């Protein structure tokens, strides 16, 4: 496929631009990921951990301050003990447990207010313990019986220290209650040790712990924080239990100061150890720290921002380079493009001016090509003028042929459509013809169609106009006769009318919408006007009826008149056929004197029921014919049997039962009467299958035969017969109800009962 030089160069530039853009994306993504991960992430992680440890240091200082209050109280309580022993002249090893307990009660009572300040009320005095430890490190006297004669774990830290001094251990936890406590020791000259243990205020400790927990809210990167004792249990319920995996990482902290477990990009769990500031001789107390850190939201947004900024800078840099390069290529290819564009105009109407915009350049080869091209266009100009004239003639001929073919197709379509409905209903026929004609008369805005029945004008449809108002106008045959077959009024306002019909004309114009022009064709059968088609152009329209439209309306008038004439001849033919049938029925009535008028009654009742069941009019006519001839087979039965006053013998009744079959055989030989013959054969079948001649039941019986069966039975019950008088209306009605679902179709019985109530069936 050929492409212009400019297109080729621009395409290459676009490809280059795309490649550079892809490389830019790869570079930006790689750079941003490395930058965020190696620099930003590591630094933020380090600062976050340092911030957490700073909070822990503040926590430890607050805790240490609180512990000093406990230390002072322990010193006072120990001094009181020593004073009591001096007063009694006893040494620590000489005092019994009962003496110690009594002294403890006195001391607690003395320091009640201070204990209350520290949150230790009388309810928990039982958790205040003393311990006497001998030089071997064994607890010999205590009010904490579970530890009596037990070895003091901390003795190795206190052994050999100078006597008379107090030593305090940092906050520890009671191994039984798991509650925080504060311990103090004093060493006597004989190496005995007195230890006091006070319960630490749990609520106070929880408040201090909440400061650590609040790090989750204060530092947005910390998703979860946990503070744990040396045995890997939480310092209180604020912190979650450790998983087995967490404990495994904490055990490894002896080898490493801290461990980071990366869960996903910018998401990790940090494990660390934190030692409290403890004075000699006791060793520092260790706590474990677990932090779940999530930097993904912040760093992802930061990464996107950095990527976007870098990408925009690089993109605009590449775009500027691209545009500069494209401008340079355009300057080079412009002369070639102008020449190519000029050559592409060789089919233009004005060939003399197609090369006027071509200008010489400083390129010798292009100028030579331009001169050759201008000479060629001069020679082709005359040839194009000749081809132009020929083309205009061909286009006019084509348009004319197209219009003729289109109109012919429309007429064929109309004729094909109308032949299917014409013999059923002339109203439907005229309405369809009217709408098809409106499609061809494109200038018309409005229209109407009317029929004349027994001298009265009746509008059957309209477009735009008020059909009710039109039908209220008393239009006379004389008014229509004065107008001619086709009436074209170009200007309604200037048209002169016969004064005798001025009122009618004014009433018509008042009923219609404002119009400028009118085109009407009268439909005739022989010399008689039987209807009309009218089309109008709205007032103010710039259109007017063309000669083509006038001739089209005239053609549709001729077509409609021809079809209406055929309808009239068909009606005459049907009347003739009906007269023949009625004559045959009259012969039957002479043969069977008790069935006079019976066939017409059956036909009428059957038609009423069928119409109530929404049968189309075409089928209702078939049902009427079937009702008229339903007993035609009785002509073959002896009148002595038909008119016998007494009870029929079995043989005679069997002969009577043959009349549906004989009627069927009389009619079935005719293609036109074959359908009716089937209904005649089965009009004595019963719903329960006990009828004759074929013992059909239910839906097996043709529905029209079921309608005729009920109509036949009803008229028989309501007529005088040789063997009985006619039944009353109520008695006959009850017979229908009693035989519903046995002799008669239940649906048809219900419809017949409604018609009886309405008085339509008598």
C-alpha cells in the first residue's frame, strides 16, 4: 500500500515516540521502586523503630519515677521493723512468724495513707509480703507460705554485698498471680536478709502501658504493637498473645539485636528486645517488642506521585523533541505534499486553477517536476470539461429511471397487499389504500378517506383532521357530483365555490386543520360515487402538489374504483348462491314440515356465538353457511319418518342418524364446500363421545361443529315438533346447564347462557 512521504516520516516518528515512552515507563518504574524501597522505605522504617524505642524510654522513665515512691515506702516500712526489733531487743533471726505478722499489721496501719496513694488499699494488704532469708539463701520466715523454706532466686545477686544498705529490684511479676510487684532488700550484719514485696498498682501500670499501645494511633505506620515479658507473655491484656512463629523469632534475638520479617511490599513485622534501666547489683530486665508495620498505603502513593512527576517531565521532554523533529520533517516534505495534493485534484471541476497554489522551491528536481505537471493539466482540462457534460446527462437519466422504478414498485406492492383483503372488508381495503397513497404523495401533510352508504357520507379515517367533526357534516350527493372525478384546489382562499354549497364547504374547512391546497379523487362504481380519497397541504407550507402527485392520486382512484366494483359483483354472486341454498332449504322444509325456519335460526344462533368468541368475519360467514345446510342430508330420508307423530323404531332412528353422513357426502365433492362438509358430518357428536356418526369426544370434535350442535339443539327445544310442544325459555336453558360437559362443550354453553341472559338468543 502506497503512503505519502510525510506519512512515512510521521509514522517512524510516532514509533520512535512510542518506544521512548515505553522505555521511559520502564525507567520510571524501576527507578521509583529502587528509590522508594532502598532509600525512603529503609529510612522511614529506621525512624519509626527509633520513635517507638523513644516512647519506650519515656515509658521506662515514668515507670521508674513511680517505682521511687514504692522504694521510699519500703525503706520506711523496713526502718519501722528495725525499730520494733530494737525496742524488743531481738535480732531478725530471733523473731517468730507471729511477731513479724503483728509488726506488719502495725506498720501497714501506720502507713495506710501512703499505701492508699499508691493504690494499695486494705483489700489487698494480704498481697504485701515479707521474707527472712538466712545466710544460705533460704527463706526461713514469711507470710507467703508457698515460698517458706524455698531458695531465694535473687540471692546470688545479693551475696557478699555490704550490710545495712537497701537494694531495690525493678518492677517484676508475681509468677503465681502474673501481676506486677515491687521488691526491696536490706542486708543485716549477720548476713540475714529482709525482703519486702509490695503489689504494684495495676490500673497505674495499665495507664502507662496504654501509652505504648497509643503508638498505633500516634504513628500511622504502626498497625499493631505488642509488649511482652521475658516468658513471652503480654505485660497485660492490652497486647495480643504471641503466635508460635512470633516466639520463634523472639528466641533468635539472643543472636541478633532485632529481626524484620517482610510480609509483602512495604509490609513487615519487627521483633526487638528492650532492657530496662536497672541499678546494681541486679541485672537489667528485658522485655520483648513486636511491631507490625504497614507502609504500603503511604509509600505506594508516594511512589505513584514520584513516578507521575518524573513521567510528566520526561514525557514533555520527549514530546517537545518529537514536535521539533516533526516540524523539520514537514519543512522538507511540504513541496512534495503540495504537488501530490494538486495532482489528486485532477477530477476537480476547475482544472484550470488546480496548480495555482504550487510555488517554486529551491530544489531543482521539484521545479522540473512542477513544470511538467502544469503542462499536463492544461492538456487534460478540455477532456475533463467534455466528460463533465456527459456525466451530468447520465445522472439526470439515472434519477428519472430510479423514480419510475420506485413508483412502479410501490404500485405493485399496493396491488399485492390489497388483493389479500379486498373481498373481506371494503373499509379495511380503503383505509390501507389511503395510507399507501399518503406515502407516495409526499407533499401532503393531512388527508382523509370516506365511504358513501345509502346516500350518507361516512369518514372512516383521517390524518391530522378531526374525524368526529367531519362525520357531523351533512354532505349531499349533489355536492359531490358537482366536483368531478379529480378535484385539485391550488389555493383554498382564492377558490370560487358554488353559492348553493357554500355552507357545506365552510363546514368542511372548519372541521379540518388550516390548509393551503387540496387534492380529492372520487371513487365510483359505474356512474355512482361510493367514496373518496383526499389529501391536503398545511397552510403556510412552501410545497404544492406536483403533476406527478395528481396523476398518482388519479391512478389510485381508478385502482380503488376497480376493486370496489369487484366487491359489488362478488356480493351479487354471494347473494345468488345464498338464494340457491335457501331454495334447497325450502325444499327440505316442504319435505319436513316441522323444520320450517330451523336452518336460518341455527345459522343465526351459530353466528352470534362465533362472534362472541371473537371469530373473524370471514370464518363467521363459513359458520353461517354450515348452519344453513347442516340438515341437508335429511332430503334423503323418507318424509313418513321425518313427520312420524309416534316413537321411531330402532331401524328408523338409525336411518335418521345417517343424515349427517349423507349431508357430508353431498358436499365433500366440492373443493369450496369441503370444509363445511366436515362440520355437517360432526354436528351431532357429543362432548362425552356418545354422539354420532363417529363417536368423537371433546377437542376431537371440530369447534365449529360443536357450536352448530348447540345452536341446533337450542332451536329444536324452542320449536314445536311432531312428538312434543316447544320448551319454555327457562326449561331449555336448564337443559343446556344439565348437559354441559356431557352433550355440549362447557365453554360454548357458558357463552350461550350469557347471550340468553342478554336477550340475544331467544
